[in-house]
């Protein structure tokens, strides 16, 4: 038995052939099965595999996207938590009870405080001088007028914790002094950061008062007995400067020292050519009978305790090539070096102050060299809010050796609202260097000045 295919290649029915006359059993004839299409099957399998792989990739991408979304959600929740913490922190705002006043803002959790204070000093000055050498004399050297002596705004407080404090002050002055050296402009006069290290130790950096004389303890001049400044500080002061300082404060002894740019020299910043100088300075004080807070002002007050404070200051400033001898008629560029000692006797409402200095290149001298100086100052109350004061300052080897001032302070509301009336008198003729030529705060207008009469209103807020 065999099968044949037709010409088309399709299956044929199988036929039985005679077998020599023997009968054959019947046979079921079936068509041939179709052949397998291998290529088509492979293509289908590849497509199915590709579909499976694509599904796996989509699942991996979904997981990656989900992780990214979860990260974004975590960030949003953290930011929301932070913002909520800010919103939930209580802040208190009010007027400060400190003697200088100001607006105080405190965070309830103690992480930050902000204090804004202001100071305005406006005054009327009459400067009387000898008339011109003519006949009849013509008094054309007398001057008078109003001026805004000082306008200062200060931000102070702490951040992160109460041991890290800051101070920034901007001021305008019509007449320069040892602490504000550029007149008729608003300038940053203080900018410092201080860290309390504990056990009385502290460090600070920025624009700082140079620790030298007793006025170095005061920011500006608003709390001095004479109402605005000390003649001694005008002649022998070290002012403020950029630098770094360390201090220690104990029960009866305190000291401070630091490294600064050249004393009494305007140096906005370091450069490789101009700022070649440096200075070191330090001051120490010892006290008996009073708390340190009592000498945060030079005036006495009702209820003050009796006591004694002794102070010693040292400084050395190296001017190098920036400190040549000036030509005749020009001002000296001081390279201050020297020692100063002072004593304060506190008798309740009465305060007596004595100061001595031996200093090279003092800022109040007309030329470079060594000068000595003495300052005597007294103040007392004659009524509950009325204080009278007297100061006399002597400086060696200058045309005008003695300069004195006397007057009265009317404390309308403590230091916050104070009226000062005083008279400044130079004893002798000649150029009062360091007073008008360098800093005119004393109100002396001419070489032949007789006296200056000043009435000033001070407002602190």
C-alpha cells in the first residue's frame, strides 16, 4: 500500500492493490498532517517574550517613580514640619526695661532675640572767639547754629542660644569723634559677634572698641557724665577698630585684650599694599564695694553703692610706612603706644574720676612724639534729676595745654530723655589739634576761641 500526492502536493487517498487474489481487510484512509511553520512560531514566541520583558521594565520604572515620589513627599513633610514649627513658636514684643530703652523681640524657646534701639542728639552751639585785629574790633569769628550731633540705630541680641550675641550699629554725626570718624554720612560704626564661653570668658570679633581707657566700656558716648564725650578721650583715646578680642570677667577683677588694625586709622579692609600695620591693646580693672553694672555709666544715681575702681591700659600700634612725619600744617597719623591708669571713687550720687596717660603719637597732638596727660572729673546731684559736672584735661607740649568744661545734666527720664547745658573753655591760644581740626565735637571753631556754649537734647528709644 502506498500513497500518492496530486500535482498540487496535497494528500491523496490511499488505494489498495490486489494481492494475488487474496482478499485484504478494509483500511481507513486519512489525509497527511500539515507541516509545522517554524519561523512563524519563533516570531510569536519572540513577541510574547518581548511583551513579558516590557511588562517587567514598566514595573521597574513604576517602582523608581514611586521611590522618587516618596522622596518628594518626605521633603514636603519635613518642610511643612519646619514651617509649622516657625508658626508655632511664640514671639513676645515689647519695650525694653533696660536704661537705654528700645524695642525687644524674643522667641519663647530662647533661640533668638532682637533689640532695636535709637539715639538722637540735637544741639545748639554758640562759639565765641576774639574779633579780628582791626579798629574798631569786628567780632566776625563768633558762630552759632543748630546741628544734629548724633543719630544712631543699633540692632543687638542673640541667636541660636543666649551665649552667642551680636551688635550692629549705623550712625550719622555732624562732628567726628574717637568712635565715629566720618562726618555727615550714615556709616556702619559697630558690627561684632561675641561668644560667651562660660566661667567669665568670652571672645569677640568685628568692629570693636579698643580696650584702652575707661571710655572703652561704652558704645558711643551717650552715658558719659559730661553728656557727650570726654576731653581726655578726644586727646588720648584709641576709639574703635576692626579686630578680635578676648575677655574675662570675675567677681572683683576683669580684663580684656585684642589684636586690631592700626589704632586711630581709617582702614576699611586688608589689602596687600596699604594695610601693613597692626595694634595690640589691653585693659584690666579691679573693683571694691560695687557691682560691675554700676559703672555701665559714668554718672552716679540715687541708691548707688560706694566703691572704688582702678584701671590700667596698654597699647602698641605699629604704623610702619603708613606713618610718616606729616608736612607742616598737616595732621599726624598716630601710631599710638603707651600706658594709661585711672581711678574712680564712687560715693553714691557723687563720682570722682582721675586719669593719667603717657602716650606716643596721641591723636590730640599736633605732631608725632611723646605726650603726657591728666584728666580730672567730678559730678554730683544737686536735685533728684539734676547733676552738675566739671572736667579739666591737661596735655603736655601742645599750644593749648588745658581744656575744661562744666555744665549740668537734667535727667528728664534717665538717659532716655536728657538735657545737657555746658560751657567748654580752652586755656591758651593756638591750634587745638584733635579737637576741631580732627574732631569738632567740642564746638571750638577757631584758634582764638574764647569759649563755646552748648545746649543739647538727647533722646534714647
